[in-house]
C-alpha cells in the first residue's frame, strides 16, 4: 500500500499545490484581460483594474465588433484555420497511411519516409521559403498562409505509427472481400483513429489560429492580415491606426480596454473548441506513439 505512506502523501500534496499554481498562472491573466475589457476608460488607463471590472462598460466590445479591420481579420483567421486544418489532415492521413505499409506493398517506402524525416530536421530556412512563396505568386493570398505549413511531418509520424499498430487482420479481411485501399482507409482505419485524428486536428487548429509571423512575412496589405497578425501589429508594434475604424475616436476611448476586448474575442474560439477536444488528448497521443 505505497499510497498510504507519508512520503507518497507529501508527494501528492506537492503535486496538487504545483498544479493549482500552474492553473492560476494560466487563468489569472485571462481574468485580468477580461476585467480590463469590461472596465471604463479612466480606471483602465490608471492601471486600477485587477481581477474585477471597475465601472462596468461594454463600449470596448461595441467598438471592436464595429471595427471592419478587426472583423475582416477575424474571418480571415476562421477561413485560414478551416482550410489549413482540412489540408493538413488530408495530407498527413494519406501520407501516414501509405507509409504505414511495408516495402512489399509500397516500394521505396523507406526512401519516402527518410525524405519526410530529413525535411523535418533540416529546413531551407525563412528566405528560401519566402522566395518560393513569392515566385509562386502566393503573396497577399490565403494560400501563402496555408500551403507552406500544410505538411506537418511530426503529426504524420504519430498517425503513421497508429496505423501501423492497427491489426493487419482487419485490412487483410477487407482486401479479401474486394475492398480497395481507399475503402480500407476510410471505413476501417479512420474510424479506429478518431482519437488521434481529433487530437491532431486540435493541434492544427490552435497552430493556425495563433500563427502571426507568416502573416507578417507573406501579407503586405494589412487588410489581408489574419487575426493573430492584426493583434500583434496593434499590441506589440503599437500601431493604433488599425485599432478602430475611425482614428478620431481614439481621443474618446481607452486603447487598453479595446485591446483587451480584441485579445479576449481573439482567444474565444480556441477556448470554446478546446474543452470538446481535450478528452481525446491522452488517448490520441499515446496510441499514436505506440510502435510495433
């Protein structure tokens, strides 16, 4: 009964304390941002807001939701996330399924596998990638945000390992009954891999939603910025011309409350999606990490 020993109880108490502190470190900044966004201009500018709003006001949300620059960036991010996740999951599923076969089924399978691994370890760098995107005339388009990161090799390897761990007898029985590889993939492998698919989809969703540097690199017109790049421009570069539609209104409102409202609205989609996908995390990653 090791869990009844004093040492184990002390270890459990320290674990709980550590987890509570880690949770508070994540939660308190969000509550603080939310409190600023719902506060009036004067206390927000005076840095008087803590974890509760002072002089409750929704003016910052009204200004944010009436800002066409913010809304355009918001919908570009939604389109980029949906398109990017669909493309990424399509590519890594097809590639992972193909590479899960041995060399008798897919000739030169090891060469393809090492090619993917090599590109994961050694990339060309930012400048060659920028030149490729520019020469393909993808600048200022959503494809510049989607295509360069479409093949996520690490996630493909996780999915490939899961496919390799699936009992071969299921595939052999389907092939004997006349099924092709697409039927085997979509009717046998994918239903069994839903936990891994959901986990990797969430990774792709969060990565696409939060990516800001590629927008800064490949998008010249700020009207085509995704939301993360838009917020980076406003918050880090302190370019307030994009904060609201009419710059003359900056005189009458607090930039702190509007920035807080934009940050909170920007993180809201991920906060909504995450609880529904979180339960797949452990199972999806552990199954994907199993090797034969």
